[in-house]
């Protein structure tokens, strides 16, 4: 089954024209969803994302938005933080894995994400409420 790249699909939808594929692709099916109890539910600004480090070690990653170049960021073990450039509603996170390259995911503003280690590479999951 052929999958459409989420970043290209969004760009094509917003512009009304097909876009030229970029050198890396983020596929919509790669970000899984984890449901949270409704007690954890609160509103997040449309140009802000919440990222939670579920690993027992610090995570170093790059975060890129439409308005800003890639920034090198860190999240401590079990740390949760809001990220925003004040304008963008889409972000790309790039989490390097020593010896295995990196994984990239498209993130949407006003959503919550969790990063954890699956034994082979870093995973990013969207957190939602029940």
C-alpha cells in the first residue's frame, strides 16, 4: 500500500497544487496515538506543541518549524515541556539515534506528544484524551 507523505499532503492541500517531494518524508501512519485519562486534558495554543520525555534518559533532538530553522533541544528524563515559535502550527522533530541515523515526525500544533525508546529507536506518539 502506497502511503502519502503528511508534510507533502499538507503543503499540497494548503497551496492547491502538487508539491515537489522533499528529501525526507514524514508519513502520517508513523505517529501512533496513546489515550490519556480526561483528567490530563487541557487546551494548548494552536501554535504550541507539548512534548513529554517518557524515557529514563535525556533526549537530544532537533525541532524545525515553518518560521524558524532547526533548533537543537534537550528534554531531561521524564520532563514535559511546551514548545512554540509563536506562529507555526506544524513542526518537524528529528530525533537522532547513535549508529542508526535519526527518525523524523510531523507534529501538529495544539497537540501532545510523547517520546520514548522502543528498544531499537526513538518513537514519537500522540497523546489524546479518552
